[in-house]
C-alpha cells in the first residue's frame, strides 16, 4: 500500500515572502524516504475568497515543486476547516498516513477544527502543524489540533528554512516507517527533529 501524505499550505497574502522558500525545500521529503519505499503526496492550499484546491497525488519531488510554483499567494481568510475536511474525506477512501500543515493564522471556529482533528486521530492521520510567526491565538489553536490528532506542533520563522526542511523530511519518514524509523532518523539529525519525535513518543 502506498504511503500517502497530504501537505497543506496557507497561500494567503501574509505568507507570500516564505512561499518560494517552501517550494524549494519540498524535495527533502522524497529524498528522506527513498529507502523506505517513497511517498504519494498531494498538495492542498487555500487563498483568496473561498478558494481551497487540491492537486492530484504525486510521486516525486519534481511534480510537487512544479505544482507549488504554479501557486500565487492571494489575500483572504484562513480555510483550515476545509483542509481538515479534505483530509477526513481522503482518509475514508484510503488511509492518509499524515497531514502536514504550514500556516501563520487561525480565523475560524476552533471548536470545529478540534472536532475534525479528533476524527483524523480516529482514522490514523496525525496532523503536523508548522507555525510560522508568533501569533499566540494561532499557536494555541494549532497546538490543540496537533494534540487531538496525535500529531505534533513546532514553530518556525523565515530565518529557519533549514529547520523546516529537516522537519518536513522527518514527518515523511514517520509516515513511511512509523515511530521506529523516525527515532532512527532523529538520532542522526538531532535538534528540532528530536523535539518532534519526543511529541510522538508513546
């Protein structure tokens, strides 16, 4: 069975400065899991007025990079609920091994987001939230989503692209090989990857 990973991004105007950087680091996920059998990845993003889109499932870094490069950030409100609903719908068809979400704000009903996060936990789809910026309201909501889905939360900023690269790769390793594979990977990587692994330890 293919390892399926959803990668979701806030593509509203506030994230435009970091979008190009995010495009460049996606390939690390595929490289990190090559020895574990690889990945099927779907890009999900929202922007503008009620626009939330999903790509087809992709099997290599070049395809994902091309899909991300075609996206232009547009101002709008967050649509995290639609991202989580999409993950639930996909998990009903076939298991989704993890959802990665990268964003900087939450402008929605947190209770509804938490309900969906709990449903994803029941379906075996942990949410890994990477929070850009320091908004405390968003941070609190993102931590709840991560906890309820049995995933993990970590903050990053524009100066820490290398950290995000390593963390995305770590999630891919976890999705493909489980906690034992992540533990081996984190022992080699150290730093933030060890913190990520610690949140998932039984």
